[in-house]
């Protein structure tokens, strides 16, 4: 019989053992099932880890896609049906103007560099853009490419008891295209899926379900774990000595390390922050995710992705088509922009004050932009031909504009940038060699940065 508890007994400061963990623990946190055993063979990754360093990345993914003209690439001289209802304002960097709905961004523009010429040729559906921007590749031929955070976790591993890659507050939901969203380990295996919060950190009763001691985990969940153990216990005894069994045991050790770690619980515990700090970030889901991201990178997490929103349906988001179930431009101005401006600015200010910005890349991405012309409903529709992404920290020189869009913000007019370029830029900031290869499906090597792309070096020089 396969003994997943292993020889001996490990106890934590809370008095629960590894057997308790197996009965009630967090298999979901590592995406583990019996069907994934074969995938674990390629998931150890130890031989691919260079010496540990202090560099991290916080990816803010603006799910829904902000309008470039109404945010960070305003066209004040264009006709109203192009420029939209908002005025352009000056920023702390004299040559940069942005929309008036982001005054806190304007005050921090000397830390931020904008890339106003991002584009891709994939279908203008949310899921396709999510994949492209987070993996650098479009889902084709059945190959599910790994998220840039999963690649980072695979190559660099963890620094502490905390997982190396975390998604806040949870994975993206529906985008309408029925395609993978790009927030997984892909061909690297489920062992490199992100740890997901699956809770709203702004709620008064916020806890991380996968960090609860066994006594606080519901009976239904305990029953599911017991059933999994029954399946495992029925496996042929010869499996115990196999390489798969050893990798499985290693994965349990990894997850057990998270659930039993006081350091992990402390990092996720927002109650340790003064209420004044929490208020400065904003007592909303996005603001508290920004605060939590700062705590996680400070505690040693290598990569954190914040999903600004979880779906584009029946929620006020960046998806400003102008009619229900989507958002109006007014909704973006009155609800989305203030929340976003407050949370992001507090994050950057905190990273600066704590001496973390220089070694933490903060990249703000989206799946595409918005049509140059306002539609009849007063909104803007999907437009992958041109939009703006931006970066701060992690070696990026602030106060710059890279690339330029045409007079109506419709197409790149200078220095076109694609999603693979953005992914390569993130890897460069993290100190990874973009010419390195990953073990892809069927043993075919996959380069970190596809299509021969290079980092956007103008950001760093």
C-alpha cells in the first residue's frame, strides 16, 4: 500500500501532523490529482534553478481591457467622438499626459514608463488576449503554454515556505471565447499552477481557505480528502517505489510546507496592517489585493498576479461597451478609475518607501485596447490593433513613453510592441535569459520568449 504519510511524523507549532494535512490539506492549492501523476515527472525543476535572488514581479492584469484613449494615451486634439469625454492632464513627468480620471498616477509618473504601441493579431476576444499577454503565445495545436509566473516558478523555484507564484484574488472567469485563460502551468504541469486565494481580502471575515488548520476545514472537504486517500490506498503496492511516487511525495511535502508555515500565514494576514494603511489602499477587493501583493513579495514570493476583475459579465469593469451587461464610460470614471488609481498608487508608494521598487517589477497589462471611435451606445468596443501597457520598478527607468500610436490611437505609429515582447521584458527584469528553453510537449524545446522576440530594452536604458 502506498503510504503518503511517509516514515515518521512531522508536527507544526499548531500541533497538527502531516497525516492531518493529507486528510484535510490543500491539494487544490497545488492542483494535484491522481490523473496528474505523469505530469509530475517533468515538474521537479530543481536542476533548472539558478542561485536565488531578490527580484520579484507583480503583474496587474486589467481584465476587460481599458480604453487607451480614456486612460494613458489621450488624444486631446482629436474630435470628441475620438478623444471621448475626459480631459488630458499633466503629470510629474513634463512630457507625459494621461487622463484626468487618474490623478494619483499623474503624481507618480516619474516612476512609470508607458508603452503606447502594444498590439496583437489574435481574435478580438478576451480569452485570446489573456493568453497572449500572460504566456506570449496563442493557444493553438492543443498546446497550452505556461503563464510567465509558472515559468518563473519552474526556473527559479521558491525562496521561502511561501509558494513562488500566487494569483489574487482568484483565477479569471469567463471571457466568452471558451479558451484557456493563460493562468496555469500549461505544459510544465499542474505542479506549477499558481496558488490562488479564492477569497476577497476586503471582507471582514477574510481568511485563506487553503491555510486553515484542519479543525477549521468543513466536514465535506474532509470527506473529499478521505475519498482521495481511499483511491490512493487501492493503488498497487509496487507504485510506492516508483519515481512517480517519489515526485508525489515531494509535492505533498511542498504543499504541507505552505499549510504548516507560520511565515505563510503571517504574510497573508492583513489584520497585521494598521487600518490607516488598509484605508490608503482602499477597502475594496482590488485595493486589498494590492496590499496583499506587497506583503507577499516582501515575504519572498517571486511572482504575484492581481486580476483587477474576475469576469467581463454583469460586473462593472474595464469592458466599456456602454450597454448591459457591460460597463459605460461613466461607470469606468465613477467606479473603476478611483478604485484602481488609489490601489495602484498606494502600492507604488509603499514599494518606494520600503526600498522594494528597484527589485520589484510592477507591470500593468490588458488583453487589448478599445476602438478609436465611440460607439452609438457611448462606449468603445474591442480593439487589439493598439493599446497601452505600463511598467514601474524592477530596473525600469520611469517617466518615459515607449512607442507611439497614430493620431486617433488606432494603430502603432512608432516602435510596435507585441505580447511576446512584453513577456520577454518581464523575464529580463527577473534576470532570466530569454534564449533559454523549456521542455515542451513531446520533448520539443520551447524558448522562453517566442517568435525571436526581445525585451523592450528602452525601458531599462
